[in-house]
């Protein structure tokens, strides 16, 4: 009998990225068949992808398919107006 692998891989890990739909925290897990899934802790959207950008704001594209330049980053200056741990903001696109 081989051990079941399905139980050990259900752990989710927080990423430093936020959902492009609801700005909830993006979490990641690896499936038993080694696919990587990214999901939102709040709205539950879940997609397979190579990076957090599958679900998070970093993957937002313009209508022409180009990178919209939005990037998630940790919020160093949390305040009552912006209490979020991770925020998304416009970044320079090179
Ligand atoms: Zn969400
Ligand atoms: Zn991101």
C-alpha cells in the first residue's frame, strides 16, 4: 500500500498579491498532480497558472492585450483609509 498523497497537498499559502476581482488576498496551492492553483480567499475565484498574475492585479491587461502596469505590493503605510496589507497600484511599465 502506498500512502495517499492527496491529503498532504491541500495547504494554501498566502501570497503578496491581491485578487483583481475583489482585491481579496490571493492564496496558492499545489495539487496532487503538481499543478499550481491560485485562488482568492474572499471571492473564491480559482485559476491554474504559472504565477499569481493568473488571478491577481499584476495580470490585468489592457484591451489591446498589453500589460496594464498594475502591480500588487505590500502596503508600508497602513492607515484607516487604507488598512490593507497588500495594495495594487499603477507601476512603470518598461
Ligand atoms: Zn476575489
Ligand atoms: Zn499581483
